[in-house]
């Protein structure tokens, strides 16, 4: 699988509604995972919020989104991240290192995530947020 560039939209408590709307507009397959699904929150009020969603359309477009946790700032209009994903760990780690270096900032270190992939987040020197995901080999589990 080649490296792909995917829009990743941020919401405040309405990601499920928004992604269902985008599915009604573009068609395709929508997957939704909550913070509770991955035990990724200590706040019971956030357990049903969307931690990750992905809409893959019949035309091959991919749109992703998530609810912003209450502990994080949310500013409508600046709630978009750019997501890079693929199988080539060396290539993707290289992008991550270049984006987070030279005035950038690591927000989540590149490491094994609860869903089994290698994942990291950073903000580049221009203030653009990036999510980098290396797909786990087929047949592996989400166990660390």
C-alpha cells in the first residue's frame, strides 16, 4: 500500500453525527471507534465520544474524524489534522521526524498504539498538526 494523505477532521461532541452526514453525502463504508472501545479515557462522559472514524468512499476517497477530548482545546476552523498512513515504516518515520524537527513539536511519540499500529502525532513549525500511522502487518493483534 502506498503512503496516503487523508483529511482528519476534529469535532466537539458531534463527530458521529458529522461522519454519518458525510456518509450520506459521499456513500461508502464508515467505521466508528469510541474512546471507551480502546479504554482511552478516564472520564465516563467521554467513553461514547468518537476516538477515530474513517469513511472510505466507492471513489477511493478517505475522510477521517474524531471528537476532541474535553481536556484539549478546540477551536472551530482550526480543527483539522493531516494524516499519513501506510505500510512503509521507514518512510513514515522519516516524514514524522522531518515534520516534528526544525521548530516542530512532538505531541505523541511514534510507538505501538492500542489498535496494533505504530502511531505518532506532531505539529510542524507552521502550526499544522500531523498524524502518522504505520499499519500493523496482517494477522497481528492490537496487544502491546
